[in-house]
C-alpha cells in the first residue's frame, strides 16, 4: 500500500507559478514511477506528467510541455510538479499517482497507476 498526499495548490493569476508536492509513504518509493494527472469540472481525468523510478526519464502532455517540470527526491519520498506560465485552462484538481514498475520507464495512461492522492485544487484566474 502507498499513501500519497498532495500539497501546494491554490489560486494564482495567469502567467504565475505554483509548485505542487506529493509526499509518499508505505512501500518503497523508488520502486514506483510517479505521475500527475488533472481533472477539470465536467471532464475526464487527464495525464499531465510522469517520471521514472530513478528520475532519469520524464514525459509530458503536449499542453504543458515547456511550462511544467516534474522531479522527484527518492531520499525524501517526494515528487514535485513545478508549474510556470500558468493559463486559465490549467485550472483543475491535480492528482499525484504511483505506478509500480519493474523497469525504469514511464506510463502516461490512467490505468497504469495503482495508487492516487486526494487531489489539490489549482485555480488560474485570467
């Protein structure tokens, strides 16, 4: 079992920045690829970014590429999503997720992820 707790969401003006953190506890953090997904009202949950077990591989949705950066600290059991140049369309509940991986690769598919956090609201005003 892995417990995930997000923090760092909030309200920001367009063009601003926010930093989301996800603290993990339970099983060995370094055995899991980590991902961020988001869900806007009335929409399905969508992939945002993912990072491999070692942190050596990352992958982003086209909509956030160049603006968001995912990173992890295996010693601290945390994964961070740095969000810059935020746009109103980035408004959503952001979820941290864990995906057990036998290899140091990533997955951008919702179904890969076994454990999810409770979500953190990000609101970007225009």
